C-alpha cells in the first residue's frame, strides 16, 4: 500500500535547510523541473508548523509531507534564555515530526540523532554501518603528540583541517587521527536510497563501491549521503574514508544529472 501524502495547498515537499545552502538551491530548481511545490524552511520555523497527535494505536503528524533535512543554520549568538529554550523546543518538535511522519523523509532522524546512525566519531559510525572499523585516536592537547606507529596517519584539528600526521604539531587541539593508505587517492559515491553513482570513470568495478556504499548508507538509515573511499596508487586496495550525511555541492555536481531526478523520486508519495 502506498504511503499517504498530505494534500497541502502551499506545498507537497518540504526542504528543511538554511536558505543560504547552495544544495537547497539545486534541489529547489530540480523540484520546479518536476512540477513539485517545494517550500524551503529554516529548522526553527519548520518545527513550529507541526502538530504531533498521540492516538490510541498510532501517532499522527500534521502536516504529513515528504521532507529532506539539511544541516541547520549556526546558532544565533547571545540569545537570552527564553529564546534558547524556544529554539530547543522547535528543534525537538522537528525531530519528532521527521521521525514519525508516514511520508518519505530523507534523512529520517532516529533515536541516535538528527543524522540517523551517523555520528562525529568515524569509528562509531563504521561500527553502526557494519563496516570494517579503523583505529581512531583523540587528544585534547598537542603535548608530545605524534603517530603511534609507522603506518601513514591523517590528523584533523578542531577547525576541521586534515593533513598527514608526521610529527607532534597538530595545530588547534583537540584533534583526532586515523590511519590511511600511503599516497591514497579518493573516489566519492553519491547514494540516493538504493541507487548510487561514482564521481569518476576510473576502472574500479572490481571494488563494487556503489553496492558497498548503498549497504553502508542503508545500515545507517541515510537515504541521501556521500561515501568517500581511499584508494592506493596501484588501485589494489580501497578503504572507507568518510561518510557525509549532508552532501556538498562539489560532491554532487559530477553526478547531479543522474542523482537529481532520483532524489525527487525518493521524496514522492
């Protein structure tokens, strides 16, 4: 039986995003091409529009619309206590509405968070994805910090800057580090539900990166994601390098012609 779809005069698709999000602009243009009535709303505004009704045998969300969730805007600084409380309540209402809606939701929140099974710890994300787990090191300062063994390691500081880790000068602490393949190159795979597309035409069919990426995203409950793989220079080895629950424009553009209509279809009732 098909899922019910709300018949709203103003919209038949909600895109929950910062209005400055360039991916939101791409998706809105694609929705217009498919004659979808898409409305872009900030997270706080979206949370205020929903009503969640608890009934004897079910929970109902009103309005019940297909949704795509993108990252929230940065918090507004120096808000008073009442404003912070209302903001938290609005985000909680959005989380509940997106989790409980019967219409399609990409990516649907879970008890683990807004990003379904994904989290900032790559090792925990890999475990939830049932993928091979690589070591992950954390440190709060730079004192005597250096690679723990003779493997190649990458380090990422608190500003999100990543580089090869060869000596104890990590930049802004705290930081985290993981082993990588020496001189590795990267291949990105865009996943939309059960479809996936590689960003390059390199001869990598033997790795089945598309199928593996679909499986990983599925285990995490992500219907729209980018999975990045590290490849050794001889193309003999591939490792899971990164999972992005909020794909960026530069990650999407190489395959947007294929991914865009699939994305709109995934949000159809």
